[in-house]
């Protein structure tokens, strides 16, 4: 049995980050989505080189980028949404002997290795769920053991929905509120905070 696989679903950048349309044009949204995706792949390749990465996508462009970082790719015929993508990965992962699956989105602003180690430490043979809620109570990390131990309920307030599914199915659920993992870039407010932080870091470097 393999211990754990990290799953990163990714749309084609051209249709990503639609909630940022009020402040970014289509080209800028695509560039931001691709930048964050590359940042995520580079982080896991660097910090967790022994842990397999699986990218789920219907995009040939994303497939090429994923393979350039050494990730495996699970191709969808078409983008059917996050629940379907993570569910597809869970069936794939379990069929290949993985005990646990860790879902992480491709748009976390700042990934921290220590936080991810805390989540990965929850992986095990016993049925269990561990999750990190997003700032808006979405789900920014979801570890499931075995991979398909609960149905996936991504959408508004999905962290609460995943906790409810765990309770309904009698599966222990651990909620980890981790500062970096709570911050993804979905809304203009998120982008504004991300830009301010980047500007602050640049000023520190210059200074």
C-alpha cells in the first residue's frame, strides 16, 4: 500500500478566477491562475519530493505544465467541477493502493511546509478526515483516508459540509485552522491583500 498522494485539480487558465472579473481582465486572470498553479507545483516538488502529485485537468496546456514538474496527470474529458474532479481522483487513488489522498487547491497564496506536514501527519490506515477551512469556510485542504471515505461537497461553506459528511458516515474529522492555508485568492479583496503583502515583501528586500 502507498501512504498518501497529493491531488491538485486545475481548470484551463482561460476559464479560471471568474470572481476576479470586476478587477482583472481575462488575460490577467489567466496569468494569475497559471502563476499560482506553477507556484503550487514548485512548492510540492521542492518540499515534498517523495510524495506523489496528481493533477486532475481537462486542459492540455495544464497537462504539459504539470508533467514539466514531474506530476502525474489524470485527464478529464471535460471540466465537470471540483466535486467530480476530486471524486475522480479518489477512485483513481484508491484503485492504485493509496491509503490517503490530500486535496489542495492551486490558488493558495502562500504555502507553508510546516502547515502541510501537520495535515499530512493525519494520513493513516484508519478511516478519518482532516481539513483546513478557508477564510470563507470553504475547504483549502482535505485529507481523506481512504481516499473516497466521504462524498465530496465543494461549494459554499464546504468545510462545514465535509464535516457533516464525516459525522454522517461515522468518520472521525479533525479541523486544522492553519493561517497560511486559509488564504486563497478568489475575490477582489483576496487579491488586494495578496498584492499588499507582495509589495511589503518587495520593499523589505529593497530596503
